[in-house]
């Protein structure tokens, strides 16, 4: 994890309960926009973003170190 000891020091301001996220999208720019949106959204808005954009693949890690994948992310990447 990028900020395993002090995730508040991230360059993303207004983080909610996510400490890390990765997005696979058609372009790097699109992936960056979605990753930032997911970082800064509350749970309700994050769910709406994920459900309305099935083409993007997402993995998140929350403050409790829970790893979650969405939209078949785990079909593209081998997670140990």
C-alpha cells in the first residue's frame, strides 16, 4: 500500500474511507478520473459510479485493509 502508515498524507484531498484504488479503463486519463472520483466519494456515490460504469474494472482497499474488486477486476488480474 502506498500509505500503509499514514494514508492522510496522500496527494488526494478529501479522501473518504478508501486508502488505495486502482482502475482499469480504456485510457489512462479515464482511469485517473475514476480513481480520484472513487477516492473522494462517499459509499453511496461510489456505488453509483461503479454500477453505472460496468466497463471499468476497479480494486479498492479501505482503512481496515479490506480489499474489494468490482466489475470483474479479478478476472483480469491475478490476486494473491
